[in-house]
């Protein structure tokens, strides 16, 4: 895990607007829902993993969690 201090060299890092995070979350959740609605043999498991990680990332940004994997 790396903090904003380590990554940017300061703790004074501008927040990402909630609207931006929510817009991206909606798109990612829609894409994940579409993948999950497919028969399991047709799902792209690598994509599902990437989408899940991206959703977690945008929730962390939105909610102010400064630690990132």
C-alpha cells in the first residue's frame, strides 16, 4: 500500500469530484452486470477481475481512502 504522501510527496492532494467517481462507477457496474448475466462459460473472468478491482479503486477515491494497492 502507498499513501498520497509517498506517491505525491504531500498530503494536500485534490479530491476527485464525487460526480466523476459515481459516473465511472455506474459504467463499471453496468459492464460487470452485463458480464455476470452471461452464461458462466461465456464470461470473461479476466475482465470480471479487472472490473471488480476498478470498482474498488473508484470507491476508494470517492470515499477518501488514501491508501492504494
